[in-house]
C-alpha cells in the first residue's frame, strides 16, 4: 500500500481555516513527528531547530523554516547528507 | 489526454526538498509511508479544537473536574484520551471577570496539538508573536476583541515546558445547556484567548 496523494479537499481545516496550505506541508509535519517518535527523541530535538530557523529568517514562510529545520535534523543525525538530498529525484518518490 | 499527464508539475524548491527528505528516510527504512499517512490522517480527523471544547465544557459543568484541570491539566486532559506530541506540560489558565488570558509562542509555534490541533496561520506570524506581548490590548481590539480597561490581560508564552490553554468564562444564559451543547459553542480562538465568548 502506498500513500494516496492528498487532495485539496482532504486538507485539514480548523474553524474553516486551512491548517496546511499544500500537501507537502502536511508531509513535512508528519516526517518530523514520525522521526522523533521513531528515534525516541524528545520533541525539542526538532522544536529547537525550528526556533533557530525562524529566528534566522523571521519573514520566511513558516513551513519553509520547518523544512529547513527538518533538513538540519536529518543531516546532523547522519541519516543523510545535503548531497544525497540534492541527488534524490522527488518525482520518483511517493506522491506528495 | 497525453501520455505523461500523471507526471507532477515541477515542484517548488522547498516541496522538492521535503519530498527528497521523505524518500531518503523511507528508502533507508527509517520511516514508512503508511506511518506518515496515519499521522496526517490523525491531524485531519482527531486533533482539533473540538477536543479542547470538550475539556472546557466539562470544566464548566463539573467543579471537581475543573479543579483537576487547573491543578494538573495534562492529567485532566488525558482523561479524555487527548495526549501525544505537544500535549505534555499543559497548563490551563482561567478567565475571570477581572482577568483575561492570552496565549502566544514568541519563539516558534508551541501549541497544544491534542486539544487544539495545529495552530492557525496568524498564530505563527511574526506580528502576532511580538505584538501579543508588547501591546496585547491593542492587538486583541484589532482582532475584534475589546477587553474592558479594568480587566487585566495576562499573556502566557507557550514553550516546551508549558503549553497553555485558556479556560474561557462560561457565557451567561447557558444554564440550560448540556455539556455537549456547551462544547459546541466553545471556539478555538476563545481557547487561545483572542476571543471572548
């Protein structure tokens, strides 16, 4: 079973407001949650990086900071390298 | 219909990067797609202000529960089964005729996921994060909530050590309402403190 792509209609709404503006934002959130759980890390292992990324560039869209925090975490944990991410071809991956 | 109509449009750089992170972790067997789907689905279906509303409605109708909620919010909220990431170290702050509570996370976006779901966009915006502390009364008025001058505004900065949830005042003329009916009138914004019911 592979993940079904999220349609716009399935994006969570909160008081009528979209929680995610695009499916990749939901994936970015899920990856951070799943990874900290899987590795038994406290949520702060991610949150402190998110804080740093937001502080670095306060006007950057929120989930772009989130993505940057995620990348710094996976790279620092030696799970991958920036070069490996550059080489990954997203179109061959699970649909976002 | 063209042969390549299934090919996705070119991805934005951040979208491609997140896709690359996902695919690398999945290929290494660290994460699997189903786990990620379950997490997203859980946010869609199970996490949201409808949970916090149930907590508030019970506190309004059950004085013993309210006491537990104010003394150990994490445990009292867990009685409903609401727990998980960003759901620890909960602190519930009670609005009274003299005090209005407002919640912000000045450094990032700490927010009680199990009871409120994910934060709205404005909660994460630099303007809200700085002004909630600097000029809460003015900010609230701009958001449509005028707090009377004789009511003190207390601002709570959520962090990993404490995530705040506002217990709004029960509106007048709700004496006949059941707990379930009460839960239906509790809004997300009232539990952040940017709205009064």
